[in-house]
């Protein structure tokens, strides 16, 4: 996995975390509260995935050449 691939995966996972957080907030405000915890937990897991990919990217050197 390249640094850029890891960053792409980190961004995608962060987007999913935000989606889950938005759903949790929506359910908390407008609907049944029984799903809030589930969406919040899923958002937390996606945030962990995002941080893991970001750490992988940070550990790699940037091999792009400047033009």
C-alpha cells in the first residue's frame, strides 16, 4: 500500500465516520433513540479505521518527485 492509497482510505473512512455521526445525531433529535448508540459506535469504529490508515501513511515516506 502506498502512502497515497493509505491517505485515500483514511479520507474514505473519515467520511463514513461522519455519516454515522450524522445519523446518530439525526436519530437522537428526530426518531427513536434505540439506534443512536449503534450509529455512534459504528462512527467510532470508522474513526479508528481512519486513524489507522493515517498512521500508516504517516509512517511512509512521500516518494513523489517535485516538478
